[in-house]
C-alpha cells in the first residue's frame, strides 16, 4: 500500500469513529483479497472500501469502486462472515472517499 493509501485509511478510520462506527478490524485479508475496514454501526455490520486520491482532477475517488470491485467486496464479505462467525441484524457496504489535496472525506452509506 502506498503512503497515500495509508493516509487515506487513517483519515477514514478516524472519521468513522467520530461518526459512531466501532471498528472491528482493518485490512482483513483472505486468499481472495482484502477488506479495508470492517465496522459496526448500530446493529449493522459494515464493510467499508476506502478510496484515496491526491486530487479529483482525474475523477472522484468513489468512482473507482466499479461493478467488478463491488462483486469482489461481496465475495470477501461472505468469506469474512464465514471465517469469523460475526453476525449482525443487517449487513451493508459503505465507501469512504478521501481527497488528499483538500483533506476532504465523503461517506457513502449503502454505496451498493
């Protein structure tokens, strides 16, 4: 992971905590890939993809979470639930978009 990516994840985690999320783990890995952040918000188990860009000159960070990435995250979430036994009243996928140029953070709940 690049230093920009690490910075984005640090900013995103701090932002989510301020918003009331309880971080369960960061950078959860299995042989199929990685989930950036897994958290609880109220009764929801939330799988969070963090996208960081230096600027939005070439597009907003959240635009990088395309259909292929969404399918991969669904698969990873299924593996996470199976491997950890974590349960919740509901499950959700959020995206946190970080633009380093102006330290802006956008939270997209139920992104897909």
